[in-house]
């Protein structure tokens, strides 16, 4: 399945497509301002009364013709909120940001008029009130941008590895941080390659 320029490989065959919609990415290049179409795909992993997980993938359809300058900054880490910019805060031509939130409130993050909430209402899908969130964004010097956001219920296992791959997890469970790091590596690789293959890491739950 395609999502913009990315070829998407979902972690299993139970995922259902909820909505596809297009947005415009506004970027600033050295030759002016450009708007690049982005394709957005929203998936759910069905559960009981609420989905076990939502997966949002958005990617540009093509890169820009000249170098770009990315705006915005990655949020700062805090308790139960791991954030990493991978050194991209010291430059403007690359943007990297990984956020892993172990105290996530979907109805606070997704505004009522957002495309995500509109799509869920259209399909009569009710979200859980709290859970986990792992979101990764990568922007390349040529304007290739990809964003992947996984929202799950608290039974999500992440990568059950007791060894943290970072110095400080900010009280976020190690398995969630490690899963987020693996996701970000996949997002970055997809954005940097011509094939654009994006393999989402396994999404497993403690049932």
C-alpha cells in the first residue's frame, strides 16, 4: 500500500483503513515558499468497544527541487514524555523528532475538528480515553517529509527488552522507548531511499 512516496508495510493483516485524505505541506526553500501535497492514511487495529490502536502515516508525494529550511523544534523531554531530536536542533535543513508519551490523552491531542477525529466520527469509532503515543517525524534537505504516529491502549507491549537504548527514558517504559527508536529508524530510512519502503515494527499486546 502506498502512502505518498512511501510503500507501507503494516505489522499484520488485521489493520483496517479508516480514511485517506490529502493535506499541503508548506516549506521554505532558498528560492521561496512551496506547497507539497501530502497523503495521509489512518488505520485502526480493531478491539472491543475501542480500537486497540490507531496508526497515522503521512508522507509527501514527491520531494522539493531545491534545499529547504525546516521550521519548528522538537518538544523537550519531561516525566513520562520521552523526546529526542537526534542533533537536528542545531541545523535547519534536517528535521528529526521522536516523542514517546506514556500518559497520552487522545481527545486532548486530536482536536474535534481534526481530520483524524472527523474520520473516526464518520466510521462511528470511539477512542479510548488514555493510552500510549509514539510519533516520529523526519524531514530531509530536499523536502521529503514523513510522519508516523501510533496510538495504543495500555496493553501495548512495545519491544519487550529490559535494556534501554538511551541514557534516560524519563520514566517511560523501556519497551515503549525502544519501539519508538525502531520506528524512527524505519521512518528515516524510508524518507532517505528512492524505494521509500516503510516497515512498521511489530505491534503486540498483553491480552
